[in-house]
C-alpha cells in the first residue's frame, strides 16, 4: 500500500493523570515514545505506543479515542493494512469524529487569553467577577470524512472490494458530496466486476466534472468492451486526449479499437484466399485501411512514451502492413535498442 498523506498532524496533548503514580509514569513514558517515534517517521514503533497511551488512559477512566486514531494513522503510514483497517473500522463504528472543543477566556488584568477545562471555564463565566471576559469556545474540524476515505483506500488496496463498497456507501450516506468517496466508489465497483454500477458512477462524475481526463478514459474502456458502443468509446478516448494531450493509454486504446480484432481478420482472409480470392482481397484492403487510420494515434502513443516497447512494436507492425518500409526499419532499430537495454 502506498504511503498515505493525511491532513491531521500529531500534536502534543496534555494528559490528565489522577490515579496511581505508576500509571501516570507509564502514560508519560508511552506518550513521549509515541510522539518521538512519529516525529522520526518510525510509524511501526509509534502505532503500538499510541495504543498503549489509549489503553492506559482508558484504565484511568478516560476513553480518549484520539490516541486510537493516531495509532490507526501510524499503522496506515507503516503499511500495516490489517491493523489500520481494524482500528479505522472500530473508530467509524464507534461514531468517533475527532471533534474537540477548546474553552478560552481573557484575563482582564494581564490581557492574556488562556485555555481552561470546561468546568473551570463554566465557573469563571458564571461568576460575577470582572477579572475575566471574552469567553469563547472553538471546535476542531471533524476527521470523520478522513476516516471513511482512508479506510476505503486501505480496503481497496487490500482487494477487499465488497467491504470497500459497503464502507463507501455508508460514508456517502453521511457525506453525499464527498468527491473522493465518489471516486473510490467507482474504483470499488470496477474492481468487484460491477461494470454497470461503475459506468453509472463514471457518468455521474463526468456530469459534475466534464474536464476529468481519467474518467473519460475509463468510460472509453468500458464502452470499448461492447461492439455496439465502439464509436462512443472512440469519442471518449478523444475527449480524454483533448484534456490531456500526452495520455498514452488513451492513444493506445484508440489504436486497438481502430484496428479491431486483427487475428480474427487474418483468419477470415486466409480462409477465403483459395475459395473466394476477390473477397479475400477486399478484406485485405479493408484491413490495410484500418491500419492506415490507426497511424496518427499510434504515432502520438509513441511520442508520448518513446521507450515503451509495446508502442514501438505496434507502430513497426503498422508501418509494415501499410508498406512504409523506411519507418518500419526505424521502429525495428528502436525495438532492438529497447530489447538490448532490457537484458
């Protein structure tokens, strides 16, 4: 699984201690070890230490799932997908949002603004004293959308497609406009083989953002699987190229749908050579015309990826079939060069 870059930074948090000194000491040691490991990007070491902090706090009567979240994040960054999936699933099922409220007030004498726990803040606010003013509360941003996005990514990377579909649909029920979840939904449908839903998802996304070259390409791939929508596929690939002129995969697919099933065409020609030579000639000319039509796309494919052996070999074959021997020789030399480098 590739490294995840998430938006919530780890910050030192004040730990509330109030029971046995040995528990307090363990909390301080575990918290420091977790923070130090995370800062050093040693996520493998940080994750279990954050869980230790969480469990020690829970023993002291504080069920602060923030530290469980830090553990899940660290496991994800350490590429330990199984543990990260467990934690993110538990956090989502528990309703954790990560929203925290800070309580501040200004000390009039010094003019300084300080942060208080809720009980103290309430007492200061209710008192008739004129020593404090500017009582404010502020809430941090919810991390719940991040939880759904990250868990979806983890499940998709682990090829747990059915689970991914379920968590994505659950997330979209709460955040229907979340663009990442909609994108992940399409990926989940595709990986699970549900092409009808994937197609609907693509069309929905393109209606909202018609300038997404990747979605136009993916739409073309689906359309190219049905002979009845080959023309639609060609249009989709061309739209992808219009938006992204160096889109090599789009050029490659344009070449493929233009040429069609060439092995089948050759079989038909060979079957007719003796019995119906005139019909065979017509098929040969039609085949040559298809290859000639594919030349611009094949050349663009090669220009976009000049060291792609597949692009070079395909263009060589096209030049041979269309009788452009000079260009075919050029591609043959390039093909030999790439094969030599690959050894």
